[in-house]
């Protein structure tokens, strides 16, 4: 299993370990590993800071996520949320 870790460099957010994801980056990860159907992202929830392992599946219509959610905060940029924080948003 390959695990990818990223750190947010966007200074609008104070939590050091926040993660922002661009869908183009996910597409490139899958394109560079054509035999991989699932990758695992190791990150922290942007709200509570809990550690997350999110399995990401590349599907014909986009991406499937297990273990957390992506919430768009700017065009084509997403924050990671754990299940509890996502539900608190009304998800």
C-alpha cells in the first residue's frame, strides 16, 4: 500500500497540518500508477486535527473516498474532513 502525506502551505489557515487537495494532483497520482486502483492518503482533519487514512478510488465519474470527506473551499481546492466534522457541517 502506498501512502501519500501532504501539508498545507495556504497561510489562510492556521492549523499547520491542514491539507488542501487539488483534483488535478489526484488525477496525476493515478495516471503515474496505472495499476493502482486505490491509493491511501495520510492526513489530518482540517477541523479537529484527528489523523485520517482516506482510501481514494479513481472511478469513471471522478473519485470515491472512504475514511473522510473532501469539502471544496475554493474552485477546485478541497479541505479534508473526518466523518464527525463533516456531519457537523450538515453533510
